[in-house]
């Protein structure tokens, strides 16, 4: 695209003569923020105008919004996390005072610290709800295995990212939640050794804190970006369901307004939670005094209660294997029920799913009572 010498030139045109902006912006489509690729041979205004007018497939609306909402929450976590990282110091002697500094002295630091925490809570809930929705709409049938497996893995990696974040403030609650979480993961015969290898042992010291930090701000976010990328590219290839592939009547312009509203509601909700229910980070961690209410994070209460439910004569290895087998069964569900069932088979899988979900809730409550309600 050669510049025309007598063209009335804007800054945008000047840049576009030198850089292919359309190609750069088309990157947004990779993460579902634009439903189709931009024609990178065209100038950005023309290419965007085309996409804005194109009718969207009807899957681009509620409740399918959980995917894009989870990705926006992830971006929000990245943004607020990066702001926190400007002041946070990942060594045991200063981590707590650096978070105290963020919360008390840095302008808007307290708010950023709080919304990062609440965004993490919402992120996990949205990802969990997405897996449940995919299950009940049969979104794991032949052809959509990747969508299902990626959704499950995204939830699992998000919980691990959350777990690594909890240690960072180096306060009593975070420190002891991590110790208790490690007790649960160490009891898992396959995942336990992998975790121990990643962070270098079972103890928690300054070096381990630094490793948690690297995992938290680099390794797991990268894994999550990759999983989101696979999710959106798989959705573009196979759609979210057979019936929803037909083009709808809404254009991208309308969908963008909806997206903007969604973001405003999300940020408003997070700030409301941050102000009304601030998450306190307590006093500095004391490795020698276990607080009476130290418990694993909520997503580990169920496997913890399950392992504790077995009588003492059942070997530890076997107790740990059961939650891992259950996780593997969930992950590989598309291969257990490739047609996502029909008739009786569908009912059977649906009932088993409801049973597993109820069991999860009951075990979570049992785990909570075991730890806190004693
Ligand atoms: C690029 C992405 C991210 C960066 C750079 C980042 C950075 C940080 C930093 C520096 C802290 C310590 C400061 C503080 O506690 O205020 C922190 C804490 C935390 N992060 Fe992240 N984070 C990222 C993504 C995530 C994700 C994806 C999750 C959850 C799934 C998450 C959950 C948490 C949690 C729960 C805390 C502890 C908050 C507390 O207890 O006070 N973060 N993060």
C-alpha cells in the first residue's frame, strides 16, 4: 500500500502507510473480542467497518457471555496485578510490608489490592459456572472435545493461579491457607510431586515465595492465555452448539455496546464488593503459630473432606488417587460419552453429573465443618 503524495493526510493514515494496523488489531479476534478476522489487506477503518456491519452468529449472546466475561476478568486481573507488581516485593522479610504499603500509602493502592482479590473470586465462579453450563448443554459431544477439556483445564489452572496469589501478601491467613492447601495437594499421588517439583519442596520460605510469585505473575497467566486462545479458536471452528451456528440479526456494533455495559457492570460490582466487603490481610505470617481457623481454600475443601472420609487403614496413596481419578473422569468426559448421550444415556449422564455436583457441594460443606465448624 504505497502512500499517495497529494493525499490529505491524518495521523492514522501516516501510521498506516508504515505499519499494518489492521493486522495488529485483528489480533483481538484471536481472543473472541472480534467475532471474525479482519481483512488485513484493507485499511483499518474499512476493515473494522465491514466487521461491525456483519451479523453475528447467534451464539454471541447471553448465556454464552460467560466465556468473554471470564476473559475480560482475566485481563482485569492482569492489569490490576501489574499495578500491584510495581510495589510488591516477593521476599519473606518485606512482602507483608510491601502489601501494607500498597494498601495504606499508595494512591488507590487499597482499591486495586481489593478489586484484584474480588476479581479472582469472580473469575473462578464464572469459570466454574461455564463448565457446569457446558455439561448441561452437552457441549462436550464429538467435535467439541477441545472446548470441554480446555474449559475444565482453565478452571483448574485458575484455581492454581489463585492459590499462588494467596501466599504473596505473606499474612497469617494467606500463609496458613497455603500450608493447608499444600497438605491436600501433597497427598495427591500424581499432582503432588509435580507441585512440589515446581515450587521446590513442601516448606514455605523466602525462595519458595519468590517461586510462587514467578508462577503467579508469569507461568500461570501464560498458560491461561494459551488456554483462552485455544478456546476461542475452537469456538470459531465448531461453534458453541449445533443450533447456534446460524447467523443472528445483531451486528458487532450492538454487541460491542453490550460488551461495554458488561464491563461497566463488572467493574462496578467489583468496586462495590471491594468497598462493602473488604478482604482483610491480617497480621504478618507467623510460621510457629497455627491459627485455629486455618483451612484450605474453598475449592480444595471437597477433595480434602473426601480423603479424610476414608478409614485410617486405607493407604494414603489410594485416598489421594480417588480425587485424581474423578478429575480425570471430568476432563475426559467427551471420550466416556462421545455423543453427549441421547435418550436414556443422556439422562444417565445428566443424573451422574447432578450427583457429582451435589457430592461436591456436600463435601465442601463437610470440609468446611471439619476445619472451621469444629
Ligand atoms: C498477569 C497476571 C497477574 C499479576 C501480574 C498478578 C499480581 C499479583 C500481585 C503482585 C499480588 C500481591 C499483591 C497483593 O496481594 O495485593 C497478587 C495477589 C493475588 N492475586 Fe494476582 N496477579 C495476576 C493474576 C492473577 C490471577 C489470574 C488470579 C486468580 C485466578 C490472581 C489472584 C490473586 C490473589 C487471590 C491474590 C492475593 C490477594 C490477597 O490475599 O490479598 N491473580 N497478584
